């Protein structure tokens, strides 16, 4: 591979960053484990080993999150780009600089048509609005229609739903006629799910385009953000993928308000920390990202895992794997945080015009169901960690994604071991102290402090830089405290659900990857109790047993059993839009920058949702608008990649001319 260094964006001291982070995380983990060893000295060898292993896994995970958040805090506080460590570039994208062709690609599968196509239309309108250069109102030399096309890639299998989709797309095509080409393709099957859908687009039309922007059905991206990403891809041909940080918006339930507030407050800082040490080996989250089409076609063809589901068959969480394959192929994979961190904190214009948003489930049950799908896909990645030629950070992403769920089982194991030891201590009438109280309390305090530190650092940043975007300093502090309490209460619920899901996967029980609920949905008591009743009973039994044997242990374990006991009312009332309105509108809490800054993109989206017809028709004819024909195809190959064999000598330099043969 030839050296493309003149074209690679500068990421100074990247190896040093990673080495220092690894050292401090390992040092923290070793110190914590030594303290835990002293706590467990009086235990039998078997119990001691079990407790130490479970604690080491949990504490190392917490230490990595803590030090990553600290890096992100420093980056955001100093208003630096996490990659170059220079001041954030506040340049406004200029449409005159476009020399490439980009496809906006939205794969859909039986999605609700009104919000889906309203979001796409709002994104397209925002893009066309930015055909005016800078802020001077002058039109670009070439219309954006020469540089952007839109593809709606439907896998909807129901004929009636497909007919409604076609009517909405045809109406969109009519509204954007001569300004932006919008194409609709529906597959007769959904082989390969979303990944197969996009791969089929690449094979048929990918060679027409330099880049493609992948949008989910709930994605919203401003024209400024799209232009900025395209221009960066043009300037730096070594980049294969740029992932933005999409912020959840749009939900009005109490759960939705809490999640949106937490995302807006913590995600930019945490993402900056990740970008700081991941550098050019970042990850891909499947949407709101731009991809170099040729690199993707050459290197990201997905294999099928041997064996049956849930751990075999088609790769469900395809995005992590595609990022790993791109990096293996010599391409840079970047996490772009500049819009959501320093820029948004210092320039109101850019804050209102540079946006990357997504929707999210409105209640805990739908949120857990979505996690169930991701969990199965992420556990498959453990089989790929030994894949040939992968970058070490790609292997880490695979482990990191799986352990995000496995950590729940580890935490549950640690809690159960502690409970059993307390019971054994009492029943065995052991006269000496099993736990050295001062050391135990100190270790617990340090662990909780490291666990809460990222939230407190996010609060400190917003408190000093953008308190107005969260309703003022007093409301910001109160909202953060409430969010921390809510997060502590739902953590045991997610632990219980994730543990149950993992056990089901290990038992060979697979699930189908269906469309996720995206709209508002208030839960009934019946549905809530059906899914959480076992948690409440388990929590009551657990707390009762501990109270009978050791009231002190009940206090130690309160953060775990309290959330389980209150699972049903917590899930039920957090799904309420009424309670969400009371907290947000009447009390002025849980405000977010997306509400305070009022981006035009969100205003357009809300207007379009409110004024969209369920079945658009041509008022002149009383019939649906005719659907435009698909563009001419330009067939290309997207070979399936192997994880068993990889020849690094076959990599083509990213510095090569990427215009040919595309």
C-alpha cells in the first residue's frame, strides 16, 4: 500500500493517546481489584475468585467510560476538534465547492408513511435551502440536483402498505420536480434485511455516485450538515466513512423527555472522548453517516456466519462489521463530533443550521425490545473478533458492543454473589467480619463516583457554556438530578431484561428483525404488568430475604432492588405523554437545545407531519400522482468478504484517483 499521508487528515499523537488511555484504565482497574482483593480476603478461594473476576470486568468497564468522558470534557471545554486538537473550524459549507455526486439512501421496511416521508422531505428542503452560498443569498453555479439524488429503498412486503408508500413517494417526486430527483425501488423480498437492501442498491446504482448518505426512516439531517460532510469527503480522499452523532428528538412521553435530555447533555462530550482516542478507527452506527461508495462496495460485502441463528446466519448488527471491513481495507472511519460539541456551544447560527437527529422508542418496553435485537446482533460479533486482518480497535468495537449487554449479566452475577455471601454469613453464624467496612465503603464510593462522573462533567460543561439551551442554570441542575435518579431506577430493569435476553440467545432462541415502533405509545397496566410483573415480584423477594438476614445488606443493595420493586409503575407512568408535558412545559424541566434553539429543520418536520395527507392524490385528477421511472443502472460488484483470509497486499491506496471507473 502506497503512502497516502499528504491526503490523510492530521491526527497527532494518536498512538500516544491510545497508549495513555490504556495505561490509566488498566492502572485504575488494577487498583480497584487490589482493593477488592483485600475486601474478599476472608472468603473461601472459590468465592474470592468469582467476586474478583466479576468485579474486575465491571470496574474496568466503568474505568474506560470514566477516562473517556474525562477526555471528552477536556476537548469540549477547550473548544477543540478531538482529531486534530485544533480549534474547531466554523466555516459555513459552500455549495459552489461541490464536484461530486451523492445519493441520499433511505432503506425502509413497513414504516409509518407520514413521519417517514415528512422527515425525508424536511431533509431535502433543508438541502435545497443551502443551495445558496454562505449567507449572501447567491445561488450556486450548479444546481444541487446535479450533485444529489434521493433513493427510497423499500423492503415492504405488504401490497397495501406498498401502495401507500408509492403514493407518498409520487407526491414527493411531484413537489421536488426539476429540483431534486427522488427515486423509489421496492424489492420483492427483504433478503439480508437492511444490509442486503443497501448492498442491492450499490450493485445496481452505486457506480453512479461518489458518496452515499445512509438515512434511517427516523433520520433528520440539515442541508448544512450534509454539505459539510460531502465537502470533507472531497478534500480528504483517504476517508471511507464519517459518522455523525445523531441526537434523539420528537418524543413527548416522560421516558422520551428523560432520554432526549440525557442524550443532549452527555452524548456530545462522550462522543468527543471516543473520537479523541479512536481516531481513524471509529465505528459506524448504521445511519446519519456518509460513506465513500467505491470503498464500501470493494470492502464491505458481508459474509454469512456458519451455523444457525441466533449466533449464526445473517449478521444482524451489520454496521459495526462494515466499519471494521472499511478500516481493514485501508480506509479511515471517523466520528465527526464538531457540530454537536464545540461548534454548537459557541455559534448560535451553526447550532440552528447544522443538525443530525433521530427518533427513538417512546417507552421502556419498546426500548428494551429494540435492545433485544441489537443484543443478538452484537453477540454475533464475538465470533468475528479473531477475523483476519482486522485493526485492533475494530476487534475492541466488537467486544465493546457485546459487553455493553454482557455487563448486565456480570452485574447481576456480582449482586447475586454478594447476596448469597451475606446469607451464608448469617446462617453460618460466622463470628468474624466478612467485609472490612471502611475499605468496602471506600471502594463503593469510588466506584459510584466514577460511574456518576460522566454525568456530572456533562452538567458542568452545559452549566458553564450553554445553560440557556437547557432552560437556565437552576432548571439544568434540577433536570440533571432527576435524570440521574431516573437512570438509577431503570438500570436494574435493563439489567434484568438484558440478562434474560442473553440467556434466551444462549438457549438458541432467535428473534426476527422487525420494524421498531417509533411513534408515541402510552402503555396500559395490563401490558406493563405482563412484562414487568416478574421483576416486581423478584425485587420484593430479594429485598425480603435480605431484610430477614441482614438489614445492613438491604441498604447496600437498595440501588438494585428498589428499581425492580417499582418496575411496573415506573414503566407505566414514564410512558405517559401527560406526565412528560407536566415536567417539560409546566415545570420547565428536561429542556434540550433542540427546543431552545428551534432549528428550522424540526419546525419543517413538525409542520409536514401535521399537514400530510394519509393518502396523497393529485387534486386535478383525483388519482395518485404517477410514480417516476427508476434511473438507468450501472452494474457493479460488491464481493463478499472473508474473515478467515485477508491479503493486505491487495489494498488499493485511498490516495488513488477515485473518479475512475466510477
